[in-house]
RNA sequence: GCCGACGUAGCUCAGUGGUAGAGCAGCGGUUUCGUAAACCGCUGGCCGGGAGUUCGAAUCUCCCCGUCGGCUCCA
C-alpha cells in the first residue's frame, strides 16, 4: 500500500483555502509541521519527506544526518521541543510560489525529498504552496491552523523505521507518530481509549482466560489450552453442521508433501519463502503445507468426475504453517500455525455466480451471529501471477458483478494487485481492538490450479473439460477469528462458546447438604448439555470465588448455601456477569434459559 | 527481514556495579462466611541464552533468541 504516494499528491500543489474552523485533520497536519520544525532544530541537516494527518493523529518521515535513527530518548526531546514551539504561538504563513522557485528554495536547503516531490509533479502544475512556521519551511497545500498555539494537546507516540515510498527495496526513513487534539481532555480521552484497547488485547485475555499460549521454541504457533479447544470445537461443530447441510464433504490430507506437489501447484516458485521446507535426504525435500488447495486437487483427481457432480464441494480444516517474517507475528491475529475453515468447490464456469451467491449466504449466516462489523474487499491480479491475462480479466469481472450484487456499488473496496497468485479474491475485512484491519474470510476464484493439476470432468457431450475452483474460507483462520472475537467481546464470549458456562459456588463448602445439592445441580446442568463446574476452591470465601468467576468471565454464577437447601424449593440466585444482574430462578428455568441461549447462539 | 523498545518467580512489576525483592497465584493451617479479594505461614529465580569488561554484573559492552510498537508482507 504505497499510501505515501497518495500523500505526496496531497502535499504539493496550490494551497487550499482554510475553512472558518480548523478541522482535526488540519490540526494534525499542522502538528506534523511543528514536529518537523522540532526535528530540524534538534537534528540540523535532517531531511523531511512527507507528514500527513492520519486517523487519530499524524506522522512525519525523516532522513537524519549520518544515518542516525530516532531512539525513545529522542522522542522525549522532540516532545519537549514541540511543546516549546507550541507555547510560542508561531504563526503558520502561506505563500504561492512558482514551481521553479520552490524547487530552487528546497534544493538550496538540501531538502532532497521536497525537490523529488516537485520533480514528480505533473506538467500542468506551475505553482505550489509553501508554508512557513518560524524558520521551518515546507512544501504544502495546507490548510493549517493560524498559529502553533493551537497545538497544545499534542503527544508524540512512537518512532518507527519505514521504507521510502512504502517499498522495502528503498532506503529506510525514520518516522515519528503522534496524536493531536483540540484540548487536553480530548487527548486524555484518546489515551484512555488506547488503554481500554490494551485491556481487550486478545493476547492478554487469552492467557488470563487460559485459552492459548505460546512457547519460545515455536514462535507464532499457538498452543491451544483446554479452554481454548472448547471454543475452537464449538466453532467447528457449528461450521460442520452448517456446511454438511449445504452439501459440503469434508476431507483431510497430509500436512507435508514432497516438493514435487508444490512445484505443480506453483507454490514452489511463488510462495516458497513463506513455507517451512524439510530436506529428508540428498534428493528429496518436503514442504509443510501453507494452503490446502493442492491437496484438494489431488483428492479430486483420485477418481473421474462427471458434470453431474458439480459443484463438488470439498471442505477441509487441516492445520497450515506459514513461515511469516518474524517482525510480523501478532498473537493469534498473525500466526505461523493456523487452521482454516477451508473448502474447494469445483464448478463449471456457468456455475460460478450461483455458487458465489451460496457462499455469500453462508457468510452472512456466520458473521451476523456475532454482531461483527465487516467489509468486503476485492483483490485483483498481482504482479506475480500465473495464467493468462484474459482469464484473469474474466474472473475479475465476474467477482466485480457478484460484489455489486451483494454489497452494492461502492459497498466494497478494491485493492489492486492484492489477489492470490492463482486468482482474484473477495476478502472479508474486520478490525481488531485498536482499529487495525485484518483479512478474515476470503472467496477466491481460480482457473489455474485445476489446469496445472489436470483436473477434469466429463461433460454432457462426453468431452473432458477443466473445472474452475472456488477457494473459500468463512472464519478465515480459526486462530485469527477467535482473536478478533476475544477483542470484540472483551473476553466475554457468547454463552455457546464460553469454556465454562455456569459456575456453581457453595457458601459453606464444609456443609455436606450444601455440597450434595450443588453437585446434583452440576449433574443436572451437565446432563442438559451445559458446561457447569463447581468452584469449591478450599479455603476461600464465597466472595472470593465469585470474584474469581467474574475475572474468568464466566457468564453465569450460581451461589448456593444452607438457606437455599433448607428452603427446598429448588430456586437459586443466578448472577449474570455480563449484564451485572442477579435474579432468583428455579433450576429448571435456569437450565431451560441457558439451553435456549446456547441454541440461539445469542452473542451476549 | 528492517527501525525503535523490552525480557527479573506462573502473572504484574520494583531493583541501574557490592549477599535477588513485593503483590497476586500455588501449597499448608485457621476460618465456613450470602454475590468482585478472610487471616497466618511456607514454597517458588542459571535475573531469556552465550561471550566479554570488572576484584565483583540482574545492572556496562557485543552476539543470539523471544516479545512489543511501527514498516514491509499476509488468513
């Protein structure tokens, strides 16, 4: 995503008119200028590239003298200097300058990036905007706040190395990220929002709730703990049920295949750097599968097929491994080991659109269950593609039509060049707790792999034809999906997914009649298919056990004591931890209510 | 992989050149209590790993591993 290229277009050109009231975007753009002014003061000779406003803040990219890098101490010093400049109420002044004059100005200051930006401007641009803040001069269209006194609620957040113009083949520049608001209160509210996001972080909650963990010997490869396996199994059971009734047939296949398979599929040439490869002797190497598709082709080819069988829907939930670069790993959201809820559907070309409709139906069924916000994105032909352009164009046109029908024109984004190497795709995108966007489900159209593997079916006229294949996942990866769910629900999973659905707490754990009753209660709930456990942690008071259940985000907690047993009416007090409510319920009603909630898979 | 930061008990963290600490968790005991933390005691550490500097290193330097935030890449 070379968004810097876009930003440059916004930076250079004739100045824009300032509105009556500066917007947050203007404020942040001005904050970026002030930061750059501080950098040029503290690091004489620093060259500045682009510094746009972004969501919640701004950044600015620099090349520091002598190849220096920003450290955290530098960040603190820049924060202090920026604050000083803000306190001085330095005006932002704008002027329009002939292009050649501006070029000479920036060339004279040794600002190579600005000269470069000017040189890459279109022919028609003959004048550009130049803004000054004290001694600091920038090529910019503005608009800006009147003076730096507006920039009191600015906080520099972090430093990062970034590739010039977003391309890793280029040199790495030094970027400073910051946030800016109209008031200290707004700034504090924003920082509090970040803190809240941190509390929802699935990596923290995953450990606290004992869902999964990691070990240093398997970076990026989650260990699923007993609680987490319950969540996974519930998601998969639901998935299998929904797919069986829609005509999917599940297969399982080897996790490793000889290199030859990956050569046929094209992964050896196009995906090898992301594969775990294991040499077994001088001649032979095995590749651990990063995708299920090649083995789905192998299964398809294990017998001959008739046109009557199509669409043939082979599903597959095997575990995949991808050798993701170390710096990209992020808990469950970016892992090296994950399980996809995969399927490969062999179709004739005429069947493609109808099959996509069916897949969209499944998608809505699943995503609406969780009250999740999601968006579609079309990924088109990448530079590194296999096959021919005409086939790609045809496939992309089909997906575009389908998307327009399901999401409406403009109801989806298009990411040029982001398709898989074998075909274009429709992705389902979701955001995590701090607003980062992740690809979840994906529906990919592929004319290449069936051809490479020689997949055929016998058509009505007896001729052998090659089917197309739709690769599709709904959850995406189970790991990523669970990660997003945890953050979405802040750990309070829907009842049907909760590892413990109901916790039973005795008031007096030394009273045999109480313990006998509570154990019978557990048996009744378990027999009804509910996951109920007794918390009789010895030596703790009832209050401590309730707190413990709260912290583990158990949806329902039932406290039972002598008074209940003596009353003998089978009514218990139920604590609903997600809604902070308590209610007296007959045990039968409690069971019925929970079963109903599980069956409906209500999100909360 | 690149830039920055971090790594001390199961967890959260203090300790910045001179004998490794706290809270929580765990274990033992006392307590049996009515909806978010009872009390007392006890365990628990190659201070991520390796090399170096130093009389002496958790602390300083270098290399490696892992983690976190970006970049790039992606389910």
